[in-house]
């Protein structure tokens, strides 16, 4: 079964500093990996995805993620954090055992950017 | 292009009642998925519908059911509500077509927050 793990419940970073939100995955075969962000009292918004190709994926709002097959990781990064980046971030993997768009989500990491 | 619309946004019910939540997907999207979000369990997959057929189902009791109409709009129903059903219920739509450029990318609504008293 596919799964993702987000080892940190919360990440704190000062505005202007680089940020990293960690995600590791466990899948059979080639993974379809995603990052979503959730602002308070809102639904989830798609940030980026890795399906194939370059290991560095660029997404919305200046975020990027690096796919590392040997470490089974897909960490989310941003060179310079903004206070407005403070939100809940979810890593997800697409279940591919059937023809479906089911995503398996991690437990989420709360990012707090301090001014 | 209008996004995913969920109604109602907030509702309060009492134990034993039932509730129906509605989701209108993005125009052209044929797949609708439902997720339950709680602080303790995170995001849990409920079910996915594609062209009016349930294509996948999560590990929830039979009190949780859903359906999809010919216009792709979807409803989910929870019967005999329990306190533990209090959650944010999120609907997501997608093209549902494997292998296409939008593969796996879900578009979420704002959610319906259910409180069971």
C-alpha cells in the first residue's frame, strides 16, 4: 500500500529564511507525489506534483520540491519564506492500485513563519 | 472557471440525525472524491465517484454513502450521526482520466463543517 510520512508536526522559520517541509514516501512502483496547502477554514490548494522527469519540481507561490528516489523523499522547499506562507501543508501520494484519483495524505505539517 | 462548490458550509446536527452534503465539481470534471478531515485522524478518504459510478471506497462504515448525478454533481449522506462524525468534509474534483496532464491533481472545495451535538 502507498503511504507518505511527514515527520514534523510544525516547522518554524523566520521571514526571509529558506524553509523545508519534509515528506518521505513508501510506494510500489513509480510514485505520483503531490503537495497541497490549506489555509485556515479553507479547502486544500494544489501546490505541485511529481510524476516523472526532472527531480526538481517548481510549483505555485515560489515553492519547489525535490524528488529523491534513493532517500524516498519529496521535501517541499522555498528559498525565502513569507509570513503569508503560514499554513498547513500536506504531502500526498496517488493510489495507483486501481484506476482512481484517490490520494493518500500525510498527517500534515504546520508551517509558522515569524516576521 | 468556477471552482468546486460545497453546500452547506456549516451545519449543526444532533446524534441520531442524518445529513446530506452537496458538491458541484468544476465544469468538465467527471470525478468527485470525498474526504473527512479531523484533528485526530487527518485527511481520510471516503469514496470516489466517476461518471455516476463509485470507483473506490475508503474504510468507513455503511452509514456513510454517496452518489453522483449525470451532471457530475455529488452528494454524500451520513445517517445515524455520532459525535465522532464531527469533521470538515471536503469534496474534490478532477478529470478522473488516468495518464493525462491533470493526473491525480485534485481541486478541493472549501468544505462543509459538520458539528454533531
